[in-house]
């Protein structure tokens, strides 16, 4: 399961409570055993970096956009 406490943002740190439930749901469904290395919140997207080298991109509404290896 994913356990996030802090997120890096352009303006500092953001609480994990601000992560969209749809992102958590996607991670639980499609990457249940993956370990999150870091999360970046940009002005129009969330970038979730996994320990396996995969980077998942979500829009600000929490919809999956793409993955980058």
C-alpha cells in the first residue's frame, strides 16, 4: 500500500491529504506492490516516481495521463 506523508511542490511541501483519491485508487489497482520514491506537484500535474524507475503522470483532477520509463 502507498503511504505518503509529504509531497514536494513548487511552493514547498503539501500534505498528503491533498492527493486525489483517484490517484490512490489507481495506484492501489494498477501498482499495488510498488514503492513510491517521490511525488512532485506541478501547477497542472502530479508526477509520481516509483522505485522501479517508472514515473506516473496525473492531471490536477487525478486522472492518469501517461507513464514514463
